DNA sequence: AAAGCAATTCACAAAACTGTGAATAGTGTG
DNA sequence: CACACTATTCACAGTTTTGTGAATTGCTTT
C-alpha cells in the first residue's frame, strides 16, 4: 500500500486545516470540501471526485458546495457539452475574497449594535456596547488598508518566488 | 408588571449579540454570559445574578465563567470577607484584549500550515497552501498596527465624547 | 468542629447537528 | 421522446452538544 506521492499526508493536512476553518465558524463539511480543493493539485473537481476524495456521500457534497458557492469561495461551472459540474477556487486571491465577504457580516453586526444602543438606557452597559460598536466599525474600516497592503505584499512575494512558468493555460 | 427601564429590550439585545459571538466561534453559554455582563449596567455580577438574569442553572454559569476567565474575558474576584465570587469584564479595553488573544491561535495555524507544506509535493496545491500561510502571517503581522491605531482612535473618541455630558445621574 | 453557603462536578436527558440512503428533479443525448 | 446520468431533496438515524438536577467539595463563620 504505497502512498504514492504522499496523498495520505495531504488528506491528513486537509482534515487539520478543515478543523481550523471549522473553529472559525465554517460548517464541518464545507470546511472539508474547501480545504480539499485548496490543497489538491487539480484545478477543478467534480462532485464525484470530492465525494470519493473525502469519503462521503454525494448528498453531503451537494449541500457543502452549495454553501461554498453561495459564500463565493468556490465557483461552479460546466463546459458546454459536459454533463457534470466542475468546482474550483473562486479567486486566485481567495483569502482577500474571504475578507471582503466579512463586510456584509459587519454591516449586520453594526445594525444590531446600533439598534441595541437605541433601546439601552444610558449607563455603563450602554457605554460598553457603544464602545463595542466603535471597535467593530474600526476593524471594518481597516479592511481597505489590509487589502491594499496584502496586495503589495503578495506582489512582492510573487516576484521573489517565481520565474517558473510557461505561457499557455495554467 | 411593567418593564422598568427596558430590561426586556436589554435581554433581547443580549441574546442577539450572544448569537453573533456564537457564530464567531464562542460557545453558546459563554457567549450569553459575556454579552450579559457587557450590556449590563452593574460593574460586577455574582454567579447567582447571572443565573437569574439569563434564566439558567448555576451549573451552566459555572462552566461558562470558567471558560471566560480562562480566555481572559472576565475576571473573577472576591473581596476579603465575602462569600461569593464577583465577575467583571477583564479589561477596560476588552476588544483589544480579545484581539491579543488571537495570536496564539495564529501561531498554531502557522505551524499547522508549515507542517503541511513540508509534506505536500510541489504543485498547485502546495502553492495555494503556501499562499494561505502567507496570508495568515500577513494578517497576524497587522495586529500590531491595528492595536496602535485603535488606541489612537479610541483616545480620540473619548475626548470628543467626554465634554458632552458630565454631570451625575444620567 | 459543625453548620451554612457558594461553587463545582457528574450522570443523564433533551435538543441540535451531520451525513446517509433513497427518491425526485433536471438535463443533455441518441 | 425515452434513456442515461448527474444533482438535489428529504426523512431519518447516529453522534455530538448543551444544560439540568442532584450530589460533592470547599471555605467561612459561629
């Protein structure tokens, strides 16, 4: 039972990283699917491949990919004349996409806190919630900065890491 | 019985915000307890008060506060000659404390990704995981900046807010 | 040292979550 | 137009989580 190319190690890594994502609020199965797609060498995966690779039923994949597509982490596409869907990482810079996604969540939290503040009588509690809102707003305001700096950082990494690449399709 | 001073509204807010914290990875009961302490006017709370306020058993409070104390979000203290523990928000700048807490998590993720990279054969998967690690590292490196800026922002808010209302009571 | 409380622990029941298998719907092909 | 095959939905079962009630522990006071 030779582990050709360390696929076993890869599987282990996928589970570990999925756990991290899980603890950050992502549901278990979507986390596993995403980690799998991220760490795999293939550029696209069919549902059947994912089910096989993760040893779960197609039903589980169906739900997971729907969520991931909804949250813009994966894209589903199907070449004309093909019968199966293919999934791949949504963006070349997926993590920035993820950060971008947080914004709607922050908006939600902001309104929740704002509504709370309106109903809370003045006092220490009100003061703490107010400061909480300020903090969330501040963090959100830093996302732009983060994006800019990451872009630069990333570009720097790319040029220093590179020149291994030929012309045609990736 | 009238809802004196909107305590009902406060309770509702507590539940909503607890849900937010919950979705960010905090367990349900600790999230409720923390939200309650945050939004309450009292500076300290006994376990009995928390149990009463949240309508749960003392046993549930015991577990929740232990976790919150462990994660440095609440402090437990007991005045000499007092028989009960009193809990209060750990820091005046609690959210920065929370951010600080993330660092150990990031260290863990970093080693996990690094170990993964060592076992992964070169290829697209390796490349993506590598970039993932770079991203996590980058975000972590931004925490310092965040802390500094927040400090300034907060100070500014304080001074601009202070002269508005100063007197007693309200 | 015994009583009185608060805090904690533990076994257990209720509730929530997760993934499966089977049925259903949808789509392209011969 | 019917077939072949993929994707999705749904009821259900296994598992995990969560909070309770009943002890148990530990401290303080008398």
